[in-house]
C-alpha cells in the first residue's frame, strides 16, 4: 500500500477545504488536499445567491454591523446555535469578503445614484450614496434586517471557488482529485489520516498527516430528492460516525429550501425573492403576506417552506405530473435583470424545464437543501473525542446555524470558518509530531478491503440502487417539513431494515478501476446509518425548533429542549447512542423570532444558570479544550444597544 | 406513445486487461423531459453497472459532464433527449486523457493550464484586514465576471481544430482566462509579461479563427469579444516595442 504523508490532510476541495489549506500553507505547512472531483466542480460552485457579511455599503444596509448580523443569525437558528460561534462568524465575515476581493473575486459593486429595485414585492427607488461608489454591494435575503448578501450576479459560489482555487494554484498546494476517503486511521483518541480509494483506478492508499480536516459538504443526496450535487452523499460525516467515538450533532436539523424547481429539484436562488420575486398559488394569488405580514416571501427558509406546504395542504397547490407545486413569479423583474443578475436561474429554467421566467411562472416546491447538523466540533473546529481531526463547512456542526440557517450564511461560513479554523489547524499541526503507524494504517485498509471483497464476491442479494432509493423515499416521506411521532417511528423502523439491506448488498460488476457501483456500495452503509440518525433524532426531539417541526409538538420548548443532539455509533451492529449537551453560552435570551408565529415554552432556568452548565456539560460529552476559554469571543450584551436603539 | 431510444456508447476501461475500445448499444424507453444525465443513470443502474461517466451538479453549473453527443461537444445534464433523434451516440471528449468510457480528465488539464498562465491576481499589495476594500467600478466587475463564468467543461477545446493537432494550444478556455486577468485592474502584470504569455503559437496566434469554440460554449461566453480584445492589446504591445 502506498503511504503519502503531509503535515495537514484536507479532505474536500470546496471552499471550506481550500481556505483551510491556504491558511495552513501560509504557516509553511505541507498540505495535501483530496477531492472526489476536480476542485472547481465541488458543490460550492453551485451556490448562486451570495454571502452574508455586514459591510453596510449599500444604502439598504445602512446601520448594519456584525451585531445585527449576529442577531439575525441567532433568531434564524431558533436559538439552537452556539451564540459565540455565530459571533465569531459575524465578526469575521466582512474581513473574509474583503480578503476574497483582494484574492480576486469580482464582487458586484455599489453604483451611486438612483436605482430601481423591489422591496417587499413593490417597485421602489433607492438612492445609493456616491461616497460608497465602488465598494462591495449587497442584496436582500430571507430573515435579515438589512441587505447584507454580497454577490457576483447569481454565480457567487462559482467565482469565489475559482478565486480560491487560483490561490491554491499560486501556493502550489497539491490536490489529488478523484480520491475518496473511506476510513479514518485513528487509535486511542488520536487521528493520523485516512484510508483512501482512488476513483481513477481503484487503488487503496493511506494518507497520513498530523492533522486531518474533513470538509466534504452535506449529505443532501441521502434524501434522493435534493437540490444538492450528486456527490453530496454524506461521505465525510460517515467517516466520523464510523469511528464510533466522534458524535454527529443535530442530524435532525435538515433545511428544506422553498424553491427547488419541478421537476429535477434544481435550486433557484433565494436571491430571486431577495430581488423581488413572489410566490403565487394555483389562483396566481400572492399568499405569503397573509401568513407573514412582516417578512412575506423573505421570512427564514424553514418558515417559508412550512407556509408553502401549509398552503398546498389547503388545496392551493398546482397539480402536475410531477406532484403538487407553487409558482415563483419573476416576470416583473424584467429581461435585463433576469439575463444579468439572475442569469443562471434564467438558464436553468430554460434548459431544464423549458420555462422562460421573463414571460412564464416557474414551478417550485420546497426541496431538501442543507444539513445544519454534522460532525460536532468545538469552536476551533476540533472534533469531539478525537484529537487531530477537524471539520468545517456544511459537514460540520460548528454550530452557527442551530436548527435553521439563513440564506447566504453557509457560503459565507465556508470562507470564514476556513480562515478561523484554518489557523487553529495550523497551530495544532505545528506543535504535533507526525505519527506514521504503518501497522495501524494497514489494519484500517484491511477492513476496507474485506468490505470490498464481500461486496464484490460475497453472497449478498440486494441491489445498492434500490436500497439507496428506498432510503430517500422514507426520508422524503416522513422526515421532511412536517413531522409526526407516528411517521417518524415508521421511518425509524423502515430505515432499520435498510441498514440490514445495506449490509447485504451485492455489486453486480467486478470490473477493475473506478467501478461506479462498488463506489456507491461502499457508501451505502453510511447513508443508511446517517438516515437513521436523522429520523431517530427527530423522533426523540419532542418539540418544534427551526426546520424541525413536529405537528404533535408544535411549540419550541426551551425548558426541555434548548440543547444539541449528539449521536455516536459505537457498536456497528448495535444501536446508536444519543446524548444531549447545552447549545452554548446564551447571550441573547430565547425569545420570539419575529416571524413564523410559533408557540414557545419558556426556559425554567435563568440564563446564568443555563450558562453555568455549558462548559462542564460539553466537556462531559467529549469536547476538547478550545485554544481560548469559552465565551472569550462573545461580547456580552452588545446586542442591547441595537435592540434598544430600535425601540 | 414514447419512443424507444438507442444509445450507442463508447466503451473502454483502460484498467481492464485486454479491453478494446468499442461501441455498445443500450435501449431505453423515453419518458417526458428525459435528459442525458437521467438516461445514463438508468442505463448504468439497469443495464451496464460498470459504465463510467461524470456528473456533479446536474444543473449546468459545474462543467463535469461534457461529452460528444451525436458528434457535438456539450453538457449532458442539460441535453434533453426530445431534442435528439432516436439513436444517440455518446463519445468522450477528444483531446483530454480518457479515464474510462465517457469519463475524461479535464481537471488535470485545467489545473496545468492555470499554472501555466499563472491564473491568479499578481499584486504586490498585502491584504489589510482592517482596511476598507479597494474600490472597483461595477461595470469592470461585470466585465471580469463575464469571462469568469467559464465552467472549464472543455467543450471549446474538444471542438477546436487547432487543439486537436497542436496539444500545447491554450484554446478558448485558456485565452478567455487571460482575458479575465487582463480586464482586472487588480492584476499588476505589465505589458511585457502579457505579451510573452499571449503572443505565441500556443496563445492567440495559434487560433485559426474558425470559432467552433464560440458555437459550442454552453455558457455563451463572449469569446469573440475577448479574443478581439487580446489581439488588439497584443498588437498594441508589439507596436510599442
């Protein structure tokens, strides 16, 4: 077996992974990046709308600052986030955007003078201050008090990823693409790299490093119907779950985006609504103001998706061969706007569903989009219970999103986390010795070889694609926007069967090389088990918070459930182990989000009592000590000035 | 009644002993709005489990799935079978290294191209986290974005006659990349540096002007405009010498 060593091994070449690699390379470390696909094909490239950062250059961002951004993020999370992490994010986001400008992103800029825009669905004229001409501008997104989302037309992920990858080129950081990490190499609570399968020729290799970073994105494809790229099958979070010791956090927190197009489930950006697009029903009636008089189409995604589903359940959906949907109306934005600022959207509608958004309504429905949950890490990005393992981006539960993330916050997270956590990874790698335990690597590789042998030559009977489709069907049916105890119990029971089926898969071809069916078969156990952790976590959480909405428990319950779900899978043939930890230090006490109209059960503890249990509570669950004390980055009650100023 | 489609697909697995390149035919009942992405998945899942091809975003954004469809390089994900005849021939893109069946190694080629062109902003300025960003005119940002929209799918290279006979040719994707940085005021490279990069047979003078690249570019990049700009710029530099 070939063994390749580096100081830092980064698994995943999207924005989060590449930014981390750059941070480490800047410290003189020897960095290696692995990727399933050529880096510029990573799913980061598909992000359209933009990145939130409180630069406050546009007149519609006047009065914005990181505290206001932080407030929006905490409310958006339905108080499920770690408020200190949200703070680290909001404080660093403007720096990250400017740095990306320095690296070469052609951000759209403020143009001085009068501009025609849409605000809350109505035509309006704003006057941009010529003093800010040429600075990075922003557009509106859901759940935000200000226009804060920086963009390059509707190809933001694309330009930022290309720019980031240019930096990787400039720094000469190697990327081994078409490589899939399939098992972590670890012993006694220390991770020393990963076993990797080449998707070019099937070779099994060991990549050994002082620090291993997982930045592989989300697991949306487990749902089958998802806006995600087809490579987002939860391979990175499975690496962690497979260890048996690293917990995944809040797996039940799954975002359903309001506007996947029908059919094909391809996303059209929230920027469509940010720029003035409206949601219409079967009667071409604009229904969102009836449900959300304040935010209308621009409430948070969990709320808009829920309202859309609610409206369809009232019989107001549009029937089609591909199931029910609603309409997204962009016609009034005009040809000029649709062919420039929303050109990708225009192309997607034209090419994939033959709809011209300049003259026609776009069929949309809420579609699985994002995983708030993932590998649980401390504020340095260091995984619980496993030294030397870091995670960031969508694959991680850092946890700035809690139970619902705001649009434009995840793309920004990749770059901000890469900057912040990248430094911590570098710090760790600089003070750690390389431990090349060949025996340990060989042992891990042997486990994977045995698995492959059994998939290829064993007496299994199941077809991997049928199991995959069934898992997606179960999740989409029972673990979606509206959840019930009964439905979730069915999902848990059914998914348990899929785990057994997954163990009994037989690959129909022994072709050497990339063997695409073997690749899927190697992922299927991880997909089935992660699906199970999502459904079981949702069943056990008897409250509604953010994207997790229980019809039988409609209230957010801060007295019992102001916590984070942690799940580990210590015995591969047994049941997963569920635990709960405090969400983190509370600065903004739980309250009303200002949209969504949900019920609340107040917390019984005081904020101080709650905060006292945070450090010991998280440490008891395996959190490694962060490099700074808990709360060091949380300026206490800075929000008061903002809220009181408003009142 | 739906049609029965026949997919004639180039097959070759270089990792398999004694495998020879050949064509295999697969039949599929056409369903409404079928695209080549879904069709290939159906063929792999039901008929040819070892069939190799590349998709990532399946939304025309990532550039993974370019292939020759009835002789024309294009993105498979957004090609509807209803726009094609009953028989559909699928071949891998020429020019790039074949990994197997319809899968080619565009990633390595584009990385090498990027390294060759030093595809990054050349600047002496240091980033100052405390400072406001440098200003840029929005029209300039838009102009850069026009060229930055390239998704590196390789269609232009596959459709380029020069590239087929002269493998060092930068092709439309490479020239467009040069344009992207030429347009960018943040890039401090001087005329001399650009001149050396562009004014060669691998660069702008290798282009025979047949512009198949412009016909096949799935993102409708303004290639004609970019090439004209580069030519003008290079001529100006030559005169100035």
